[in-house]
C-alpha cells in the first residue's frame, strides 16, 4: 500500500487524483475517520472556495503553515460575509498553525487563539515552513498515507521551484510510504516513481481536463505511455531536450512507465458556483 489513493498491486501503482476533488459525503466521512489524510495549507492565495472546501473536507488533520493561516482567514471571511467572524472561521477551521510564525498576522493569530486553535513555533532557520509542516503532520498522523498540499507554483519562481524540490525530498528520501499531492491554482500534481503507474482519468466526472504533463525535473529519463493522444515508447526526456507537456487524455485510465522519478500534473476543471441572486436586485 503506497497511499489511500496510490495502491501498488505488485506490478504497477494505481493513482486516482480526482478522489480528493469529489464531494461525496460518505466517501469524505470514511477518509476523515481513517486518520490517513493530512492537509497542509501554504502561504498562497486561495481564490476558489469550492475547490478548497472539497480538499479540506477530505482531510482528517489540517495544518496552516505560518502565513497560510492569513490566507485561510481571508478566504473564510470573504466567502461568509453574512456570518460573524467566529462563525466564518469555524467553517474551515485548522487543527494547528505551525512554522517560524514570521508571516502570521497578529490579528489573525488572536482570532484563531480565541477559537482554540493550537499555534506552535519552530524557529529553525534551516528548514522551510513546508518541511516543518510535514514533520508535524507525520507525527500527528502516524498512519498517514496521503498528504494534500494546497499551494501555488505561480508566484515567485524560486519559491515554486523550491516547493517542487521539496516534494521530491519528502516523498523519495524522507517519507517514501506517503503519497504527496500538490493542489495548485489549476492543477493536481504528484511524483511518479520508476516503474509503471496507472492513473485513473475519468474526464466524464467533470473534475479534470484532458491536459497533462510528464516533467523530468529530477534528471533525464525515458518514458512510455498509453491512453494519451500522443503516446510514446522508450522516449528520452530531459530538461533542455524533449519534454512531454500539453499532452491529452483520451482514455478512462492512462499508463506511464518511467525509469526515473517524474512529475505528473493534470489540469483540474474550474467549476464556478451558481451566481446567487438577491431579491430586488
């Protein structure tokens, strides 16, 4: 078992990236109760409440990494203007706020403290807030199998590339038994290990788009694919050479075989909430 949604059958690993985007109450309740899914909220803008709320609902433990608490506070306050600030924040309350706390606003900290949220400081300047967050999640959830990361790679280039490097470090060298999933503005991203991975890609679910990428960020390698518009066989890929971007899903599941770790990303479908009308407007 590689993860709640990364299952090894001895020959291939199966992944279901759409699971955490679903809104089925029974499935969500099962995930919450099994104590195997953690959520890390990074200090990145959160603009899509529905998208975030579904991911939040699938986790059994939620951690704001330092300034991520500011982002969560602003999202809840902006989305629920009709509620008091206490009621608004309780709709997506974290279990803990953790980091060196240099980005946490004092007013935000005071509000979460009043609501009983644990706030802890790790002053270590040789680790990032993401690395500190992973350490806490794995301590709080000894049987964790999936860690969901709500963050961004669309801001500062150095921070975005740094985050992708940390994904490799945490998944490959520190926590190989855990599956890390990055939920960014437009994509769901995870790291593929050497071997064959079967990825379930139900376009009819309305949760993902057809666009995918297989990125050799961690060194040159070879890939073979099935189920894509432009399938390849033993195809050399490396940064500065051939890279599989903007390929298209054409099957309910795709197969990717690689001889080196690769970053896999699939575009999520943007689902807009129905516009609410106000009487008299």
